[in-house]
């Protein structure tokens, strides 16, 4: 027999008070509250069940984030695609799987309304060609041009996205020199959090953070 929703919510509250987020999530699922259930499944450390609830709540982007954390990359790409985010769908496939042809199709179909989105789409398509066929000349040319362009991109979040995509692409083709140049340009452009990302990247890829800034770039006197 199905329990009344109000009783299920009361039970969920009791479980949540005791820290049993999984049981609280089950109660909210049964009561027909997928949004709250999704949040509780995340707190319970079950991103796959959380993703299922986010999908039922029509939040495919949140579902994709959960599936990425669970390393369900193909499923995450499907969620991005379902939500209309073809760029991130393609990027997930080209960087996390070997589904390069599908990634290329997604990039080809992806709308790109801003200069940053157009640059990311080009990086994605060229990385797909580099990984599938070893054709990296076009990608290397695009990566070499990123440092001069990154500071002019808008909106601001696109600068951080392009930084991430470009450095990741440089890593895939084993060009840490280009990755360092991209970080340096991002740092000069005062992209938030760049210094921390650059430090972590240098430690992981180069094994040495010498010369990498440890804090935000100082303000540009010409702009103050």
C-alpha cells in the first residue's frame, strides 16, 4: 500500500534529522518530490540515483554533473545532449571516451552564439580529429592563438571555459608548453581562480610549480 505523501515527508524529515539521507531520499521519491530526493541522494553519496532524480525533475545538466562524478561518461554526455548542451556533450565524449565520431557530430550540430563558444567548438572538433586520426596541426595552430584571444572573450565565464578546454586539449597532445602559455594569458586577463588552477596543473603535469603565481593577478594600472 502506498503511504500518503504527508506521512512520507514527515518520515523523510525524521530520517534527515538523524543523518540517514538515503532513507530520506527514498521517502521523497515515493512522495513524488524528485528535486528534494536528488539533493538527498547527493548528500548520501549516491550520484547515480541522484542523476535519475534530476532527470525526472527535468534538470539534465545537474544529472550530467552527477554522472561525471560517478565516471559514467557516456551517460553524462547523453544528459548534456538531452538538455541541449551539445558542446559539453561532445567535450565529455572527446576527452573521457573514445567515441570521437559521435563527439564530432555533436560539435558540428552545436550552436555557437559567442566568440568563446565558437572557439570551444573549434577546439573540440580539432581535438576529435587529433585523437581519432593523429591530425593535430590544426589544433596546435588554434591553441597557439588562444593566448592572444582569451582576454577579449565575453561573457566572463567563457574565459574560464576556454582556458579549461584549451589546457585540456594541450595536455591530450602532450604540449605542456602551450598549456603554460594559455594559463599565463588567462592569469593576465584576471580570470577568477586561474592561479589555483595553474598551480595544480603545474604540480600534476610538470611536477614543479616554480614561477607559477600563487595568488590573483594585481590590478592593471591602466584600468584603474
